[in-house]
C-alpha cells in the first residue's frame, strides 16, 4: 500500500518560501568644511632709538596695519605726545624698515610713533579731522639723538645805560632771522623792546639797542625766522625758531639807570599815580612839593618792590600840594614799613651822581598817547593813554585833506588817567591816516556835542589835541 501512494498527495499543506527583504542604508549628509577667516593683524609699531640728522628721516623697524592708514610721528611736551611732525601713508599689511620724514625744527629728544586711520579723502592726511588714531592703541615711545645744527642765542646779566645798549655774547643763525628782546609780563615773555635782523652765520659780542624805559629787570632774547616780507619784522609771519620743538629763548637780568615815568595829571582823591618805576631792590617813590622851581619837602611816598613797579598810587598831603611836583626814587636801606628819609633811605644815585628829580604838573592838563595800529576784528582801535582833568570824549576822525573830518567813533572817559581806551569805528575806515581828538564833555552830560557845546581840549601849550596816526593794513593784506 505504501507503494501505491503518490508522492505529494495527502493532507500535507506546502509552506511557501518568503521573499528576502532588503535592509535600508542611510547616506550620511556631508559635514560642511568651515574655512577659518583670517584675524586682522593688530595695528602696531616697532621702533628703536636712533639718530636724527638734517635729512629728517626716521626708520621704524616694523609697522603693521589691518587696513590702509597712516604712520604718524609726534613730538613731546611734558612727556606726552603733542604736535604731529611727520607722517606717511601705508597700505594694509606688515611693513619692514618704514621710513618717515619729520620736521627737524620741531623735533624733540623724545618722540612717539602712532597709527591713524585713513577714512577721509584717500591719501590725504586729515588730522585733526577724520583720520583719527586707532582707538585704544598706544603710541610707541622712542628717543633720538639730535645730530642737527641748532640756532643759538647766549646772554649775560648786565647793566644798561642811558643809550639802551645791550650785548649778547653769541648768536648763531642757520638762516636769516631776527633777534627780539622782550620785556617780562606776568612772569612770561611780554612786549618787544628791541629788535635786530641778522643774516645766517655765527656772531660774537652782538650789540643792539632796546627801549630801556619800557624794559623790565628780566628780559628775554628770542630768535625768530624772517618768514614774511624780507627784513621787515611781522610777528604774525616771522615765527619763533624752534629747537627740540621749543622756541630758542634765553633770559637775563638787566640793571637800569634810575628812571621814573609819570604823566602830568590832575589830583584825583588827594593822590597821584606814578606810571612806571624800576627799583633795583626794594625802595620808595617820594613826591616832593615845589619851591621856586626846586624840590623842597616830601608830601607823599609809597613803597616799591624789587624790579618793575607800575601804576603806583601816592597819597599826598593836601595842604602842601603845589602846581609843580617832583618824583624821586629812594632806596630802602632800613627795611620795614616806614619811609626813613632823611635819616636813611636816600635818593638812588646814578653813577655816583644825584639824578635830577622827575617833574610833573597838576594844573589843567590834557594829553593822549596813541600808536599806529590795524583795526581789531570788531573795527575798534585802542588809545594807550588819555589824561584829563574832566570828563572827556575820545574821538577818532577820518582824514579830510590833512585835517580831522567826519567822526568815526568816540568813547567817554572820566577825569584822571585812562589806559587802553577802546574806540569802535563806524564806518570802518580803509587803511590810512586818521585823527585822534579830545573833547571836554561840557554840554549835556554824556552826550557827544562836538563841534558845539563840547570844546576841543588843549595841551599845556594851549594847542588843540589833534593827533594824527595811521590805521595799518590787517595782517596778510
């Protein structure tokens, strides 16, 4: 039976074979490659100490800039960067052995090198302006040995005689220029009291004349260039010569003859004013009454300090005032608060001789001092001194055929001595002659009535005070 059965027959069920399933393989996303951006180099300057000669060329060992900019050299004042004395443009990057030319006249022994942006007009150094220094980047400090010929002025303390002659032991100029002698004012260099032009060269025992009556016990010799019109001094263009970035200046002491400047003047509040006196050491100014044309007895005195004394008020004994008075300079031989003449504090002698007393008058007087000058920015002029016994109009007239013409401006001053009186002009005149005229305010008070009720004041010769002077062209015209 077994042999009769068919293969494959029966109740058995065939099991189908499952088809194979393929596994999913994920393709990884590519990781982007980050290209590092270069870090801009920091702005830096590497510089060593070096010698500065007439070429004015300095060398920086290395300069690095993140963008186009400027290498800038500064001189120093009080150890800090001050004025720019040279600059050169540079592209971005690292630069070796960079040369820059500086103004040798303004160079100091210590210099600073810094870097500036170039953000304004390309290639144009605009500082002060848009081309500011790189922020938070300190300048590099270095020193230079100044191998430069230098202008020189040497001075010595000296006595000055009535001729006003002084001597400078040595002057050296590299180019034509000026030697100016300045008085002292508030401890600083003040007005010019003497000037001398010199060609380039070395000079010894240079003599020159000063206005010693305007001088002070301390004087300053200053060298200036001849930068404007040749051989014509103009302080606006003939600038001081510089050495190590500073003017070439030498100070010295001067001893002057006994001298007193006092104007004829009215008695105001029982006192007079001595305009100027120089005392070699502490001293006294004494005012003497007149008797038959000679000093007779002292009616007032005031102490003096060593050196220049200006606008000294001397109170007088009213009952003893005479029309003619005299001023005499006395030494202070017994220091203290008291004037001890005649027992001590004698009159100061000049070369062993008794000098003449300085006379001045107190009767009806009027005078003025005015100098040639350009107009100020507000079209005003300045009158140095006006002296009058009454309220006075200080008037400036145009010139008309050599005589005072239209009134251009006026200012009212009180009795006594008025200084630096400012008169504003309208209309402003062209450069040329004008006239200063003094008028007494005799009509309606503080009302200008000239010609008319306010008469022209006269001097002690009974001549009307009409002073011609010149309005000079403004600087640069």
